[in-house]
């Protein structure tokens, strides 16, 4: 529960600290005094987005701190988030939020920095806040299923179903993509097959084009090469005065000279080597000339091959050396049609299994909802009696959306399957016996909507307390701000739940809030004395001008001060003796109600509020 709230530099508040008690805490005061400002500051430590315009004029930073007494369950959740309790004996949680005019800020839990997401998670565990217009959510049928599931305790099952449904949608999307790809591949399959056959038959090798170019050049020069080789043969050996013959004569002469001068022996060896080399060259040229091919047929083959490769280069827009890799890619694509066909069969089987699982889960959810709605309708009927709605009746209408392409099929009919299952729900309402039940959004007045919401909060709180669940609600598809009214939190906050009501109805609402405060801490802003009289702590919010600055302040009302405030709420600014007497009677009647329902005497509420003067 919220033990203490401190606000600095927020709107009309300079520096204010207020402590709350268990049970029913009521804030009252003139319109514009700053009651809703206090709750607005409270939403900051619940993770709401700060508004720079709410930072007090002259300040650059606003800060809100909340000190909470927490139970073992919440202490355990804090530990999971890496937040150690402030005290081991009596676990406490200190949440702090700083907002700067520049848009920056920070959040802390027990002086350790945390993310806004973690702050929001803690806020959801600590509070269920009913704003001035939250009952208007009941005008949106999409939240009605969330409320029913909250009452039925289906949070876990619905989350699991939503995850399974997401898997189904992902695999369905994958199958759709695969079908599209397969259709495109099959559409070009004939072309792919033709291209693959063409490239496979061509069998173009890397560097083949260069090799063929060299071979063509040799074939074209065969006659000239033959003539030149023959000329060299004759020069080297076959004609009179050939090179080899002359080297032989020179060698004989050099040998005679070396006999006369032994110093020339080395020159003779070199001349012998030259003659041997010339002889080897002659023999190689003979072999080369004899190997020269004169083949018009081969020239035609080479030219045809070159023409084919160059044509393939132009056709596929790539160098010849890359044609082999293109062939490999086309073969892989051609083979993948069969492989993807197998993948499609696998996906189809998986989807069928998931669809069957979703069908089973959806039917289970639907059965539990059907059972829960009967109990919810009965308990709401009881709540309505205590809230002055007389014989009002609320029914939960459940239906399914027909869909020819729906996943869920039963007895030849197809229905739409959604992340929430196969059901839709809408509250039907009548405030008068004998009148036909009609959609709540069409027939309920503002005051009736407020009381329906209060009744729902009471029923959901009791249901959650009985199951000891730690979940506070299911988030509707409309977003976090449109959460179904949860019951499994320690503190319930009502900002002007009394909109559109008064008199006997206000008395009934006050009693209901008092009863709700037996199991929860309740913080309520109200203008009605019929509600304020049941408070265990009555806080008065006032606005004053000090110098040239307006400041909101708050104080706990005791004894005569509380009687005077109840009289003001009853009679207006002019408080009379009759009004004061009536206020005392109201307080006595509230005490009598407590004794009648076994709540016991009200706990004393010593002044634990400090209102610091503006800093100068």
C-alpha cells in the first residue's frame, strides 16, 4: 500500500508530503484546489509520460516520490527486477521519478536506477487507478471480453493462446511467401529448364575463350609457320654452307689452332657446344614443322565454338568465365522447387497441428468464459443492489464472427480466430425491470456507468483476492491505457467516481467503497459528503496565494475540522449550525454502518501530513 507521497515543483505544488493510511482515504476540496493534480503527480511514479507544462513555474525539475509497504510477493518481484527491499524486517519500496523541462528525466527504485518499463510494471502491481473518465471505457465493447477474462482468471491461458496464435500467423505468412516464390519459380520453370539445358550442353570452361582464341590464331598462321620453319631447317643444316656445316669446319680449324696453342682449348669446347645446340634446334624445328596442322574442319569447329560462347555472353550479359557459375545457380534453383515443395508440405502439416491446438484451446477458453459470465452476472446483480441500481441487470452477450476463410470450423460453419480466441463479448444492460437488455454503450447514463465500473472493480477485486493471483489485468487491444479494471492490486484509486450521482445513490457508493476498503487501500477524490463520511482518513486540499504565487496544500482533518468540511460539502460555502449538526449525524451513521458490517471502530488518524512553505 502507499504509505507516503512527496511532490516537489509539480503544477501548483511547491513541496508537499502526505502520508496515507490503510482503508479508505478521501481527498476533498473546492474545484481547482489541486486534488487531481496530486493524483496526476502519482501517475508519474506509475510510469506515465511527464508533461513539461506541469513543472512548476520557475523550476526546471519536478520530482515525485512514493514510499510503499510491500508484501512478500511484491518483494519477490522487486528482487527479480534487481531491486532490493529497503528493510528486511518490513519490506518497503521507494519509487522516485524526476522530470525535467528539457524532456529528460530518470526513475529510481530504492535509489537504484530503473527503466520506465520496469517502473510501469511495478506501478501495475501497486495500483489500479480509475480516472475521471475511465468508466467511459465501458462504452467500448472490445474491452468487455478483457473484463470477463479478468474475472475468469484466464490471463495465463489467454497469453499462451495469443503466443500460439502469433506462431500460427508467422507460419501462415511464411507459407504465403513460399507459395508466392514457388508460383514465380514454376512460372519461369520452362525458361529455367531451357537455359539450364543450353548451358549444360555448352559446357563452357573457365578460360576456354582465351584458349580457343589462341588455337584459332595458330590455325590461321599454319602455312606461314610451316614455311618459316622449313627455311630455318635449311639454314641450319640442309643447304650448302649451312650453319651447322660451317660450325663443323670452324671446329676443325679451332682444334688445329688449339694444338698449337693449348690456351685456346676452352674456346674449342664452346664452339662444340654451339654446333650441338644448333643441331638440337634443327631437330626441334623439324618436329615442330611436322606437327603443324592444316585442318579447315578444325578451324570451322573453333570458329563455331567461339561464336557459341560469344553468343552466350551476349545473351546472359556476363563474361564467359561466369557462365559455369550461372549454370550452377540455375541448377540449384531448379532443384529447389522440389526442396521448397517438401518445405511447403512440412509447413502445411505444422499449420494443421497448430490449428487443431488453437481450436482445442479456443474451445476451452470459450467454455470457461461461458461458465464465468453466469457467475459474473449474478455477482454484479448483488453489487448493483448495494450501489442503488435497484433491479438493474447486466448480461454478457458472447458471440462469434462468421468468416468464410476462418480458421475455426465447426459443423460446416467457419468463424474468425483472433488472438483472444473465437469469442467476442458485449455487456447488455437495463436499469429498469421489464425493459429489454440493450448494449450498455447505448442505454447507460454517466452515473450508471460510474456505478457499473465500481461494481466491476469490487467483483474483480474479490475474485483476484480469492485466487491469490499476482496478475492485475489483461491489456486490451486498444492499449495499456485501456486496461480492464484489475482487482489483484493493494491500492485502488478513484478520481471522482461520484460523477453523475447524488443523494441515496451516493450513499450506496460510499458504503461500497467502505466495504472495498476492508480488503484494499482505497484513495478517492470526491465532492460528496455521503462518500467522504466513510473515510478513515479525510484529507482536505486547499489553494492559497502567498505573495505572487499560488500554492496547493493538503492537511488531515480531525474532529471539528472534519465536521466543518462535511458541512461545507453538504451546504456550500455558508456553513450553518444545522449543517454542522447534519455533518455530525453523517459521521455517526458511518460509524454505525461500520459496526453493523463488523468492520469495527475506525482507526485514529493522527496528523501525519507536512506541508512545507514555498522555498524562497
